[in-house]
C-alpha cells in the first residue's frame, strides 16, 4: 500500500496594513493651514516654497531617490495647505466689501439672496417689551454699493443681513436692494467670549448689514436660471418639511423634530438643548454624519426590500443623500459624510473594497480645499475624530467578538432567550468599547470649547444610539410619505411621534442623573497639540513596537496634564476688580487677596445670558468654582437679569440687596429670588453703614442707601460700595443719580482711585459736583457705546477713562504695596477674525 502524502500548508504570514496616502496628505495639508493661521506667512513665501520643493522632488525622482522625493512632496503638500488658507483667509479682491469703511451712514446694496431666511425669536424673559422684535437673518452676495454720497461702487463679497421684523416672500436667488448700516462684527470683549469675527470670516462672510425694518429690502428681479430654480426648489422642499412637522406633531415635539430632521434649531428651547448637552447626546440633535449614514442605510434596506438592482439602489442612495444635505444646510460634518458616502458608492460600483481611513482622508482633503477654515470648526473636528475611531476600532472589535463555527453549533443547542442575551451582550460590549473610545478621544475638544464634561454620555450613548437610529428612520419615512402622498402623513407620523416622545424622555432623564455633567478645566493649547499629535503618530506608525511606545507616551502625557490640573494654584497677590463687557449693563467681579469673590450686579440690557456667560468664563479662566457674595445694586433688569442663568451653573453663597430692591413688579425679579432660594443661596438685606466681611485685609463698606431715605426712582436707591485695600479705594455706584447722589455726597471720603461712573456714564448721573466730590484717578464706564469724550469733560482730573464698549473687559489690580495696574482685554488680545486683510488687484 503506497504511503499517503500529507500536504503541509504554509504558516500564514501577517499581512501588512495598507497605507493610507490620502490620510497622510490630508494631515500634511492641515498642518500647512495651521502654520499659516498662526505663523502669518505671505502668499509669495508659500508659493516659492511649494515650487522649490516640487522641483527638488522631481530631481530626486530622476536620481531614483524615492524616499527623498516622498519627503519633499510631503513638505510641498504642507506648503499647498498654507497657500490655500492664506488665499481664503487673508486675501480679498480690491472691490471686496471688506475694504469699505463701516461708519454709521446708511448704504444701499444690490445683492443676491444666498441662503434661506431664518427667523430669530427675541421674545424671551428678561427682554424689555420694546426690544421684543423678531429678526429675519439671511446671507447675500453683494454686487454693488451706493454710498451716502450717491456714488455707485463695485462691492463684492458675502454679507450677513439682519432685518428687524418678519421678512416674507424672499427666496434664495432673488436680486434685491438693501438699505442699511454696514458694520464689522465686534471682537471678543471678555476672556473666553465667543470669537464672532473669526466665526463669520471662517464662513467667508466679510460684513454685517443691519436694517431697521422689512421695508428696507426691495425686490429687483427674480432670476429664472438653473441655479436659481434649484435654490427655490430646495427652499420649497424645506418649507414643506417644516409644514409637515408643524401640522402633524404636538407643539412640545416640533422644535426637536425640526432640529433632528432638517437642522432647524430656531425654536428649540434652551432647557431642551441643555438636556441634550448634559446627557452627552448633542451629536444626535445636530445633523451630522450619523444622520446621513442612517438615511443611506435606511434607503438601501427599502430598495433591497422591493428588489431594486444594485446600480439603481446606489444611485438612488446617492441622490437622496445629496438632496438631504442641501435641505439640511451643508455644514462641514454633513459634507464630510456626503463625500465619504460618495466614495463608498463609487468603490461599490467599481467592485472594489473601500478603505475607511483612506476615504476619510480623501474627504478631509476635499473639504479643506473648498474651505480650509473648516479645520478649526468644532463640529468638523468632532465628526472626523469620531469616524476615525470607528474605522480604526471596527476590525479590532470584530476580531474579539467573533464567534467561531463550533461555538455557533454549540449555541444552537441553548435556549432562545440565552442566545438572544449572549448576542445582545456581545453587541453591547462592542458598542460600549466604541463609544468609550470616541468619548475619550473627543473629550479634550468638548472641554476646551464647551467647558463641560458629560460622564452620562458614557452610559447612555451606547443604549440610545439604536433608539435614535429607529427614530430617525421613522422620521425620514414620515417626511418621505408626507412629501409624496400627504394624505397618508397622518398615519406615517405615528411611529415617529411615539418614538421621539420616548427618546426625548430618555434624554431628559439622563440629563438629571447625579453627576450627569459638570464644569471642567480648560486644557491648554500645548497639551492638546501634544495629545492629538501623539494620536496621529499612533495611527500612522506601522511598527507595532513603536506604536506601543506612542500609546504609552499618550497615557503619560494625559496623566501629566491631569496632575497639573489637580495641583493647587497659588493666588496672585493683591486685589483684582474686573469690569466685564456686557453691553449696556453691569457685571463687576472683585477677587480678594484670600481668593474669595464678590460679584457686583449681573445683567445686560436685552439679554441677561450675555452677562452670565461672561462671568462664568472669567471664573473658569481663574479657576474659581463659586461666588461668595452677589450684590444687586437695584431693581433694574440690566443689573439682575443674568442671575437666573448664573445661579443655575455657578454656586452663590449669599445674595445681598437693599430693601428698595424688593420691587416685585419688575419682570423676572421674583423668579430670580425663587431660583436663588432653590439653589441654597442665602438672602440678606443691607443698608448704609453695613460692612461685608470677605477678607480681613479688605474693608467693604455700604455707603448707600439709608433705610430712612427712599427716593421715588429705583436708580437713586442703588447700593453703593466702597472697597478699601492697601491704602487705595474703589467706589461702585450702580445707577445712582439725583437724590441718591446728593445723599452720597454728604459722606466725607478721600479721593477715589477706581471709580465706576454711575448709570453707565449718563450725563444726568455724572455731574460736575459728583466729579469734584469723588476726584477719581481712574474712571470706569460699563456701557454699550463709547462715551469717553463726554466723560473726559466731566472728569478732567482723571488720569484715564476706561469704557468697556471700547476696551472690552477692564481689569484693575491693586498690589499689596498699593500699586495700581489697569489692563484691557482688547489691548492684549487680537482675534484671528480681525487679522488684517490683503487686497489683491487684477489687471
């Protein structure tokens, strides 16, 4: 019997991980964008550098030095990123509207409406009745400008038009005439404020046009071209979707449904948005790649269910995804998902397997070529990071949750309930691993941007993701049926309505969990740069040994930052008084040498949230977690209407006020005292002669009002504080005027070093008699407009007059030796959005 031959199979060799050249190219291009944003190189430098590097790479290839050529091409890509960003960010045509002066004279623009008109509801508590005017906002492509002298000039560029009132019957593509004031956005006034000029500039918006009424907008003509027809069709579909939501859903679900399905958050309540933020599910509410992916997957399932061919299915998926992106206003996360979906469809049609990271890198490169400023968009950063984590970990999780053929055979003998629990547990474990890694990778950005950490997101995201997927599918089905067959919309809305109701209840319940969210320290730019540089290195490095050392370095780098953040910081010596820029209002933060904090007033005319956000940002920057004493000067809304928002997020020890402040006819004041009590704040009345004990080195004395004197005007009853430290005096006067000022001037005091001009610098409150009595060295004005020239005539003896409308936040520091130092926020801070533009002339 011949011997049997045994074939020995070779030992399988580990396959090399495929390279991702598109991902590498996108990272190099992004590095060039960063260099130009912060390095401020000239365009000629980038172009010469890029040309030299490409030439050197060509000669290196001719000499067969492929590695050298690859390095040179990589550096050329970096130079290309810098050049593209410079052209987008810093260069404008000579006829650009950005080059026109922004005075208070009205101008007349001819422009083309470039976006749907959105309505901003201004009917909020704390807003005076005369300011409760809704605003219509849209973008317009400017073409020409007629100035106040009657000269018509070419003026090109994108402007943001803000119209007081409801603007009706205008559509994208309409050619209109706009009469209004041409303005530049104001730079940040306080530490941590939102950089509005940078935000507008990153979207290519060069100016703001403010209009007093809808009558200032006149229709010139309505073009009938393909682009205009497409814009009107898109707007009509969006309006019809909004109408379906309004007609078939209860009022409490309409804002959430509009945000979830078409990206309209104009009517979303603040408490609802806060619930999503605290529960860590805000990414579900804002349209992003998740929504595009759910739509594409849902359409694919429907097409397969009806037996459509592969080519038809993919083309239908692509068409619906593009149409939905247009309706939902294509923001960077949406565009990333659209480009990614396009690449997947193309690879499927060509019969090739798509590499996730390669497709992600290519989509990033496309988006950065279109708008390089999207690199600094928080939504785009979070979206790309989350998808990169999914692509990186999906194979790793699949390997560890893989069930062999033998195990599947054995599982078949188990009860059905056990099999369902086993499969569900395996899936839930994988989902938790994925969501935990996404949370850990993106948490530095959320901490730096939103100053919030949400542990609830770790618990609920894996559980709510499948629920939100089903709700989205039901919503898309409802919109599709409603658009195609409106008679059936009432039936199609039922699963969406019920699912959304349960989903919203789950989000609200999650947001109320103990420790669901809390304030967080802000990571430094250096630490974040190092953290993400190490992550990118770990993603690109091919050697497993080097990769392990990179992950260890990332862990140690993070550990070092946590240790540094937890280390107690020593207080700067002396007393600090900061006059925050809150427009026409007041918010003054006094920090004593021992670290205890007093807040004098918290309000802003029209929007108290502005004052609350400014105070919270300042406290966060200084590492202060609570306020020891809040003093309300009097019962005017612009001095207290930020209190409710402040106490909801920042603990307040004691609130102090005079008996004259208890005027509960003022809107919002009873609610403020109710909220202060509910959050455990002690309430205490004060009067002239009282002293506040915050620091043994600081004397804080109440000079006014006296209980025996009651003026008919609230302003005259303002609480006046005199703060003495190291031989220097601060006088905080609120809105003191007339009878109150006369009573105050009966006190004999030494000349005041730091003096708050009463009533926001108003002429009736700042009299020559008061100026002579106080004899201030430094005068501070908390106002929404520049009134320093008028005050200079009233206080000629003052060394300096500081106005928050001009200087932004003003910080006065008194050293233990009595030295006074005054610094302003805008003097020491230049917004990236206010970086000078370069005009470019063409023959």
